[in-house]
C-alpha cells in the first residue's frame, strides 16, 4: 500500500515538473534571462565572458534606447518652450523698439517746435509794413514804356523789414486781359533783387502782351497775395506801373502816311470845328459894331 502511494507521488511530481517547464513567463517579466544567473566557475573561464557580455548588451541597449526616447521627448517638449521664450523676447524687443521710435518722434517734434518758436521775432505793432523801393527804373522817373519782345530789367530793394522773408514771388499783371506773367517764382530772398524779363511771346508762355499799362507785384511767397500787411513784414507791393507797346509796321508817304502833329494832317471834323469857331467870331464882331454904331459910340 505504501509502495502504491509512493508511485503516485512520484508520478504527480513528474507531471508538475513537466507542466511547470512548459508554462509561459508572466507578462510582467520582460527579460527572464536577467533572473537567471549563470554558474560562476572557480577557474573563471574566459569563455563565459562573451556570453555574459552578449546577454548584458541587449539590456543596456534597451535602456539606452529608452533613455534616448525620453531625452528626445523632453527635447521636443522643451523646443516649443524655447521657441515661445524666443518669440516672447522678440515681441518684447519689438515693443521696446516701437516705444523707442515713438519717443524719438516725440523728441524730434518737440525740437522742431522749439526751433520754430525760436525763429519767431517780436515786432513793434507801431512799425510800418515792409515795402519795395524801385531802383531800375527809378521811382522818381516818369512812366516807363517798353517795347514788346525786348528784355526788360527790374531791380529793387526792400524797406522797413524787421522780419526777412525766406522766399519771394514777383509777377506782372495786366488788367485789360486779366493775365499775369511770372518773373520770380519762390526765389531766395536777397537784399537787392534784379530780374531780366524776356517779353517775347514764346518766352512768356501765356497770353500775348498788349499795348497797355502793366503793374509789377512783389510779395512774400509764404503768404497769400491778399494777406493783410503786418508791421515789419513784407507786404504785397503793387505801386509800380509801366507801359508796353507793340511797334506798328512801316508805312511810307506814298502809301498814305500822314504826320499826326503836322498842320496838313487836319481831319475833316477838325476843319469843320475851326470854320464854326471863325464864323462865330466874325458874327460877334459885326454884331457888336452894328449895335455900337447905332448909338453913335464909334463916331
């Protein structure tokens, strides 16, 4: 009976050993070789070292790969943070540049305002406005006449100026055809100005010059022509007038030319007027003689 029980026990152990060796490793154990330690020989045979090295290498490689993956993931996480930080610094720099530009613009505007305020000159309101004194032709000369298509020279200086204009305009105006002829346009101010005006039709570039009276006008280019003159400032000058004429073609005596100042050039109207005056004088003398003779005053 005991022999039978022993046989059964041996058979059960044998079946348990067979089943245990065929049973798979649990999933929690990724590297079962790491749990099995080789037997250490006392003579430290060198043949075991390559084997051990071969088994250890996969473990170290796996760990290195895992470490590299974790490092890459950390780097990927840090890269956006670095980019965000760089972008934040860039935005801060741009904002600083914008504020700096605004500050510089404000300083520039303040400097310009200060410079403008510095150029302002206080003028006594009792002073007369600035004017123009003609040099050529002289202001004391009689009316000047110039032939159309000739060069006309104007020269003048300024009087009573407390504030000097930076630019000056000058033109010639004719009231008959409402035309203007520019001779100075935004010219730099000079104490004595001189202009040579070409009166040829192609040089003037505007309406043709007529046989009429013209006016020279000079004024400050920074102000309107109709501006009210201010004390010490250059006001519009419109006092100089001159004449322009167009020469008539030559007409000989044989073509009917007559002298307007000669005695033989009296017109028929003028002749009738002279006859009427002579007849009136004769009638008056005769009438007075007849009345005076009737009273015996003459005899």
